[in-house]
C-alpha cells in the first residue's frame, strides 16, 4: 500500500509564493526624490552663505563710496566693489532658482506617480466612460480601435480647420522606446486639450467612440508636454 502524505506534510511541500516583484520605476522615482531633496537641502545652506556674502559686499561698497567721496581711494575700487556685490547677488538668485527647480522636479514626479495610479485604477473602465484629473482626461471609448482608422480623425480635422492634423508621433516613437511604453496602436497629436482645436477634436473622438488620453501638462516618464494621445493607454513593457 502506498503511504499517503499527511495534511501537514502536504502543506509543507507546497512552494511558497514568490515575493512580489519590486516596481523598478517606483524605486527609481523614490531615489530621485530622495537625492533631489538632499540636493535642495545643500542648496539652502549655500543660500545662507551667499546671502551673508551679499551683506558683506553691500557694506564694503558703502564704505568704499564714502572713502571715494573723501578722496581716499580711486574710482576703480568702487567699481570693483560694485561688481563683487552684483556677483554675490547673482549667486543668491541662481541658487534660489535651483531650489525652485528642485521643488518643481519633485512635484512633477509626484504628479506622474498619481497620474499612473489613476490610469491603472481605471484600466477596466466601463465603455464610453470618462475620467478627469487636474493633469489629464481619459476617455475609454468603444472596443476595436485600430491605428488604421487614423484617417477618419485626420479627415475630420482637415475639413474642420483647413490644415493637416498636427501628428507628433504615429505609432511607436523613440521616446516611447526610451520610456518602454507600447505605443504601436496610438498616435500623439500636438494640441493642448483646452484649446479650441483640442476641444473640437476631443468632441469628435467621444462622438465616434475613439479612446484617448488628453494631457494638460508634462508628466515625466509618461508625457513630454500637453498633447492628445489617441488610442488606449500605452502600457509599460
């Protein structure tokens, strides 16, 4: 008679599920935000030093002007102190801009992350449904869209506005390869979704059940700037 393994033995023999694969893109974003915040902290320390240098340069200039008025120093010394003050102020301005840019980069990463979460949560949206956020609009459309139907969109636009549809990318582009986005069945249109032409195009797409994503701003890793993506969302591969 064959021995039947006990229930406990069967449980032990089962393989443990493999740990969930870490989202590499999320890790890269977190690292980018961490390093950017560290850079920002260093820049803020520099601003304190540069502002102290401005205060000193202002005092030196005031003193040199007094000495010049008294005939104790040459005008060249005053000019040199004026240049030193201008340089010190430029350093403060430039460093403050770097801090502002760092804040903008972190904000952009957070917007990107939230946008992708919203898109992911709505990947199985009901047909003809619409999702709006501050950065983009997504219309799910009807099934069966194919890039071969792009001529319908192009004809509508040329008939309506007497110019060619401003297609930025038709199918897969270099930027999509770099970001590892499958864009083979979509096209990007260089129109702001809130412009008159953009609004007309979105109305046509919805009327005809054509899916789209309309971006109002750049989203790092997803959108280079305001545009209308015609087709279903591009998935990462």
